[in-house]
C-alpha cells in the first residue's frame, strides 16, 4: 500500500507523541491529555461507534472511529459518566493490537505434533465430537470450561447454559476467581447480595478516599484522575494504605505502609478505636446490623481436594467488643509496622460523623488467603459508623476486568453460580431450568471445581477435556510450575479460543480464532453495576468468530440445538433478552436493550426508567420496602452482618532459607498477561519486560544494581528477571515485587497456590522467596 | 529529519508562559496535560544542525524548569 511522505512523517510524529504520553502516564498518576485525543484523530469521514473499553473494570466509554470498514481511532466517550471523555494510555491505544502480524485468523488443529490450518466448521466438529466422546467414556464431570471476566455477557451466558443446563455439570469456572471471588464472598456473607452499593459518583462527594492495597494510579487510572481532580478542586484527601510505595502513594496526601497480611489486624484495630471512642452510629447498628462469627484456623487450601465450609454463629455486640480487645492500636502496631498514631489517624477519619469516606480496594484485599474476612472487615468499619449507601460514603470494591461483574458475577460463570443465585438453592435451579427449558434434574446441586482445583484436576488426570475462552491461565494462574506441565499431559484434550497465540494456546490440541471486542457485538458490566452494550464495528480477519457463536455451534453439534435457537446475526440480542428474565424485579432489573443501545451504559437495578445509584438506601433504592431508612434486603431479615474475623498469619512467611516476601501485580502499560498490550508497539516499548523491584537498602546489602539478572526462587519454582531499584515502585525492606504481564519471565512459576478457604481466591501477594545474582 | 518528543516541566506558576514560548517556535508542537503542570513537546527539524540550534533556543526559555527527551526518530529526507 502506498503511503505518502507526509503521512509517514505524520505517523512518526504521532508515535513520538504517544511515547511521550505513555512515559508521562507512567510517571504522573492520573495525568490526562484529553485535547490531544481530539487533535490526534485523523481527518476524514469517520463514523464514531460507541462501546466500553476492552481493558479494565472501570468500564470507560469509548468512541471508535471507523473509516472504510477499518477502526482507525479511539477517543473517550464524552457522554459516558464513567470517564467523561477521558481515557488512559491503554484505552487510547487499544485497537492497535488488532493489527498484530501473529493474529489468530484461522482454526489450528494439532496433527502429529504440528498445528494445521483447518476450516472453522471442521475444527468445531472436532471440539464437539471430542467433548461428546469424553462424556460418553468418562462421564460429564470429565469435561470443563474455563472462561473469563473479559467474556461478554452473552458469551458467559451460553457457556453456563451449555455446561450446567445442557450437559449437566458444574465444571465451569472463570478467571474472575483469581481476582474477584473474595469480593463476591465478602458481599454475600455481609449483605447477601453481590456488588457495590454505591457508584463512581461517590467520587464527587467524598471528603476522604482511603485506598486499601490498591494502586489505582496504575490499575484504575481514569478513576484516580477523577479523585485527583476532587483533591485539587475542593481539597478531598487521598490516603494510601499499602505494602509497597507506588505511583498512587506518591500522589496521595498520606501513605501508610503495613506488613503483608496484617491488614486484618489493622482493620480490627480501627473498629476497636471506633467502638472505644464512642464513634459507633448506634441507631444505624441497632436498626440494621446483626453480629456473627465464623470458624477460625481455617487452612489455606494447599492440598488437592481441600474442602471447607464456614459455620456462622450469631454473637452479641458485647461479644464483638470483647473480641476487639485483642486489637488495640498498641498491640497491633507491634506486628503490623503501622504506628499507633497512624492507626488512630485512620480510625478518626472513619469515626468523624462529619467526614464522608469512600474506601477503595481491589487485588490487595481480594488476592489474600483471608480475602473474604478482609472484605468483611472493611464492611465492618463502614457499618459501625453507618457510612454506607450514601453519596460519598461507602465501601467500594473495584473490579479488575471489564466484565468480571457483568459476566462472571451476574451471569454466574463460577462453579457454584447460576444466572440468578447458586446451584445449591433448589428455587434458583428451578428458575434456571424454567428459563433454559431443561429438566431441573439436569442442573447438579453441588459445585465442583473452583479454578485452582480445576487445574489440579487436569494435572491429576480427572478432567480429560478443557476449553478455555478469553483467558490465558498458563500465565495468570499461581504456581504455573505445576499447572503448565499438567496441561501438557496427553490425558487432557485442550481447546483454546483466543485472539492471539499465548503460552496457553501453545499447549492446545485445537486453537479457535476468536473475534476481538469490536469485531462482534456484546455487553459488559463494570464495577459500578453499569451494563454497557456495543454493536459490531468492524469485520474480523479470516475465520475469526465470536466466542458465544462458537459455543452455540458446539452445543448444536452435540445435539442441544433446541436449547440454543439463536440466530447468527442477532444472537447477542436474543441471548440478552433471555438472560434479562433472570433478573426481573426491583432488586436487579436490567435495562432493556433499546435503552442500552442508546445510552453510554446503564446502572442496574433499572426501575421505572431510572438507574439505582445507591442500593439499600430507601431514599434512592425502590427495592427497599421495610419502611426504614435502610434495607439490606439481600438478607432474609433485612439486616447486614458485622463479622468477627481475627488476624491469622499467611501460610508462608519469610524465613532463613527464603528471607523475602514476594508480591506480584500489574503495571499501567499492560493489561494482565500482556497478550494484547504487548502487541501494541508504543506500550511494549514503554515497558518491554518484567523486572524484580527491591528496596534500595536490600539491594545495597546484597550488592545488587539496577538491571542485573536476579534469580527469584520459592519452594515451587524460580525465574530470572532484571533488578529494578528506585524505578516504578518501592517495596518495603524485606519485600520484592514483580509484575506478571511477561510470558517470557514467568513470576507465577514462583507464586503459591494457597487460597482463601471461603472464596477459593488464590493469594498472589504473599509468599516467601530467596534472591541471588546470576 | 529528526523528530523528537520531550516532557517539559515549567517553573512554578509559569505554565502558560512556557506553553506560549514553545508554541511560538515553528519547529515545536506543544501538548499540555489537562490536570498536571507538564507539557509534551514534539520537535521536527530538517537536520542535525537545526536540531542543535533549536535545543540551544529551548534552553534559554526562562519559564522552562526541565526538559527530558522521551523518544527520537531520525528519518532520511526521502523517508
């Protein structure tokens, strides 16, 4: 194709600008170049099509500029109340990955050890036949699907319908287990209803933002820029409470560091202070709260087939006060490394009835062997003070993926979930059976494999067929040193649907070429219960196909055609309208499709043409019907629960042999395992490889300099990375940090597969390692 | 034909002055951040000599506190 000199120079200039914007974004939290987004848009007759961003759980609205059938520009959607026209560097560059030269455009089937390009229909025949024959030979629990918080709502829905309704196995789980399961378990145990009660408009009202183990400047940059705007405009304060100094800490008013795992103790100490100083909102607690305790010393799930069920027992407020006496600031300061003064400072903010406080958290609290407890403790603080379900006051669990809420949690692609409720509940199974038009006996009443156990079952040979969609578990799972060889075994037939080759597709028997985001229609649901629809914007290359349609085609080939009567052209609409039936009613009503097509996202419950921004508050939520000011209607008696949850140590702590904590996470330039963002040249160039961060004192003591090759070893595996000192982040002494986006430098070969026994979410933030120069 | 991008930091309270000074240079394109005292500057010159001369000019701008280069491309005239 001819490119004029002017165009080439203009392209180079644009690359220079993008490099500078990316560099600025990595150095200055929340920085925004909104006008450049407008200026950088090519001239021409562009048609702008709306949708949500492909990447994180913030759910920014985007407008994609399409010309002659090609997507050539992206800008923030000014009509989206989420981002108000802003985008981060990932969002701005997102469509560039579709041009990658190694895009999967056709199905590939492994024959005699070599991948052979195969017509999509033939590949789907192979998948369906293999799934069917595996069930015939080994039973329905020998097949599994592993999907994603990046799957669209229709994709998650048909996967659930196929596995649970048609085949009749609960062998369906998703990668949201790795990021949001503790948040779900926290919501359900405290409120009996999943997902945050507030919304992003809280940012415009809060006096304080307290972030718990949450680097929002890099992970939720647009929300962080909104917080910074409030800080600059009206003096709102940001307090960063974390185990590592990050870009967020640097932009906050105050940074408080704690010893890994002791957030449990500090949260209890804050509650002690609230009670001890008379800051409890007594009327709120009397009217709306029950107190409970659960089992303690609950294990860490390190053994295969680990089982745990909590046994809740009601307690009194007096019992709870007695429990808190073990968590005085003076006692907790001794092992948390948080000073008494700082604990009292945090408690005083929450305890001040005249200050509005929003608490934000994400992976730090969820990827935790006591993640459910930690979520409960966060709610305890807000429930004791009555700072909840009001503009600017509330606990807000941020989600990581663009549809972890909409798909994984609301559709329910976890082993225990149904589109409404859980498989263990007879009424919920009956509703699903009615809408799906299957016998209720088809839906098993017991959950089977959560994510970690699913891949253990593959390794053991119990699962003989697995189909992964929109996810890259052989980079994102903990302890990949076990699960990669497990997936390579001949005992399991592996099908991988993806847009690009990944280490997971490297072990597949069949690779299915998936449509990318804007090459199909879909719906996502973000952190604030906002459902966002988009129409297909461009054609995908080759035989790329939407994941939902591939699932439907396999279902038809397996003989379930009657249950999947959707049309290829309109299956997204048809599926959404069927799915919507599950959530009828004021507590979770979804907006009609025609409204979603018109609006830049709509928050559920959508009742009488209006979104419910603050649930459980009678002033805003029409589902409240107890005649009181608040109604926690997820629980049978309408009351939320304050849980007595103690501090318990991590399963593995630094010792003489493995003297460092290892913490893992993300960087602003890359989306999770990097399969998309590493194919965007400007992002890849800005952050080409992973690294291991040291505190300068530790680096000095070990004689380590920036860029030197360091071997990081745990009891499970090792990897080698360049050292990073005083660059992106600053771990505390005795801690190292590595991002997990780099498939060539696999830190998850080192991490531990311990998980929260209630939520089954693994802890990627804490294990013990040793480090040595190589 | 060098094309380079820089992050430019203004002296305190001199953001508008710096935007103005840079915008007046024919070889410079300026993109200010919406919510931060930081500017992106993209320079486009014909050759190394002109590039060096521009750099000297930039260094004399009073409102400029610091200039750090992010990327540089050097294309041939026919490129």
